[in-house]
C-alpha cells in the first residue's frame, strides 16, 4: 500500500525536493502483532527532524493517514513514512509556498536468520568514513549516500552488518543499526553529536538499561575501546538486538553476553506501544 498526501498513488512530481536533493526525513516502523511499535517515539523524531530542516509538517493530516493505513493491515508489515519539503523549482532556495509531501508505504517484514540473535553475528568493517556534520547529526534525513557506499563494500552473507567509523576514527554506528559495547558491566554507546542517527531502539535500550540499574555511558568510542570490550551488540527497530560474535577484520571475538542477554530478555517483555 502506498499513500501520497492521503491518496493511493505510486508517483511523485519530478520536481519534488526529496527526489532532487534528498530534502526530507523518514521513519521505518515495525507493525507486529497488530501494533505499530513505538509509534509515538517515531513520530516525535520525525517531527524533530522536520523542525531541524525547517519543513512545515501537517502533523494532523499525517496522523489521520497513518490511522487509515494501519486500519487496513492484518499481517506483520514494515511501515515507512517519508516527508519531503515538497515541490520546488531548480535551485536550493526554500520558498514560503512549499508544501511538504507525505508518503506512507507498507512493505513485507524482513525475515532474518534466527541464529543472528541466538548465536550472534559477524561484522564487516567498512572503509568508508562518515563525515562530520552537527547540523544533520541524529536525524533520519533522506540523504543516505554514505550508508549506500558503505553497504556496497561487501556481498558475503556471513556478515550481517557493517561497522562505520567517522573521519576522525571514532565508532559511530552500523550501516543500518546503532551499536553498543559492554566493558566491565558498563554499557557504552557512541555519542552522535557529529554523525549518525539517534535510533529509536537505541533510545529504548538506554532507558531500559537505566531502569535495570545498568550504567550506560554515551561517549566517544575508538577502535581500541572496541577491541577491549567484553560484549557488543547492534540494534534497530526491526531487528531488535543482535549480539556480535566476531569482527574478523579486527581479529576480535566476543565470548561473553551476560548484559546483552539481560537486555534481550527485558526487551521482549517491553510495552511496544
């Protein structure tokens, strides 16, 4: 199902700035067991992204369109929301009459090997380095070229995800996920002040850890920090948590997962509304 500004369609104007410049934001939401998971958190991040980019979002229209779309779903799906600045002429200048385009679509829920969660995954280390841009850091904007380039670096299916560092050598995220380390029982995740996406699942895990009495530090993380860590996992809204078993390029193997398993168990019982 695809809705564009509330109407069934699968085409946008070629002058839409989302197509022309990647001028917009998006959200990817898991619809499972008749629930759009963490919907309010996704909409909050979407709204913040629009505010950061100065896109005028009709939030009430979007909510009604989401309600209509969700009412039609009867199986597990992925809901994608795209908000662009709308149509505009040639050139970068923003004009007051631009009206945002709202695109809602549904997609089959991806099926991943159960072993990813049960046995852990192997990570590829991407050579592409993320640029630093505090103005865009944290938000899920439409320009994902850095992730596209990084994901193109490997085809071997033994690697479930790829790690991305920034141009100054700090660990930032995976190509499609956020990352966490555990060092002496302390949970650590990279600061995202200059690059990366502040994931919804990342936020939920940080809050969950605090509620469980697990110390969680948001800090700069180097490759040496990664090599010295006891545990590691990646996460996003669709996959939940995937423990990391090995990073072959760094000759790093993780044999512990005590904190990871505590969070995995707690996450399964979490209210996902």
